[in-house]
C-alpha cells in the first residue's frame, strides 16, 4: 500500500532489530513512505483500541444467527438480552404469545462503544424498529384481519424466500392467497427455524417435525417470526402484489428467481423443468 518500498529489506531490517517476531495483529494507522524503523516500531506496539464497534446485522437473520455474528464484540448473552425489554411489548403489536423479541430486532448497521452490554444493541434495534415500522401502511393487512405481528411473521418468511427485490411482493401474494384459501403454506424456512438447520439439506425427519413452525403440517401462519425482517420485506408483507399465484419454485440457474403459478398443473411443469435441469447438471 505504499508504506514501505521493499518487503525484503523491511524483513531484513526487522530481523536485525530483533523485532521480526514482535508484530501484533490488529489495525494500525501507517503513513505512505514512512521509514522502516518507524513502521517496525508502530507494528511492534499494541494496536490502538477502536473508539467504536461496528456491528452489521443483515435482513432476515434469526436471534441465534445474530448472536453468532456479534460474537464477543459486546458484553453479555444476546439471546438472553433479546427475550424481553421494557422498551417494547410484542403484545402491543398483536404478539400476545410471543416468547421473545424475534421479529422486532431491526437489522441494520449499529455503532457502539467497545465493552457495552448486548442489551445496548437490543435497545437500539428496538428503537429503530419502531421508527421504521411507523413508515409502513398496515391498512391493507388489517383489512384481512392480520395484526402487525402477523405482518412481521410474513415478512420474516419473505426475507428467507425472496432473493430478488422484485419478487418480495409476489412471494407475499402467494402467502396471502394460501391463507385465504386454507392451503398449508409449506415454507421450509419455517422448519429450518425450528430445527436451527439453515445450511444443510433438510432430512425427512426434520420435514416431519412436530412443531407449530412446520408449515407443511400445520395450517395458517407459524406462531411468530422466523427472523428479523428489513423494511422492504415488511412493506411487501403489508401490501402484497395482486395475483392469483399459489405456487412458486426456484428457476434452474435463475440466480435466485422463482417461477410463479396459479394451478397445480403449471407448478408441476415448473418442478419438472427444475428437476430435469438439475439432473443434467449432476444434481447442482
């Protein structure tokens, strides 16, 4: 990066100074074209303590996933800190049976002081959630007898199912249409939430799990959100596209796009196309 001119001579100088093994890991502010001696001294000292800790939580992550992302950047247990809060009561949004704050922990980038408790992050997430939800018109969802908590639950599924922004409202329309027609949602992301298996293929035993989050076996919405949705997903869940779609399947090699259909016959054709392409590509 232009700090030193020759790596070989820099290593030799550090070895002669007896400091070749003293360099510390971390982030150091260095100048372009600084002397070898000054660079060696800078890298031999302790890295400066950052003034802030930056934590970015992507849209749709569940509480356990967010905990893994936060790591030890803050003090305390994120799961314990996000069970309940004086700042927000899920019952005020229709979530009277909510067991924790899943769905309300707004995903964004937050800057906090090093060593702060994770409860400080939770408070920031809840404050941001209330501010962002105020931007959403829930009128249409309420006309369908859905609460704000229901909208968050739908939005959390949308964030898992729709990889393309233009498909969020289409996925929402499938969920709404299935709910109105009494068709099981059959969204495997809800099973992944119940089992904690977000990355491996689902086993037959997992698909048959006895859980309210198994939307293959249970009608209606799952008991609550399966993650913490972003604003775009919440808006889509509050006002879905007007379609007659009740099925969708991933398009083969479609970069996350789905094929949507309104009849079982169309759906089976889409599934056959998917399976045929997958077979031609050795299961990929």
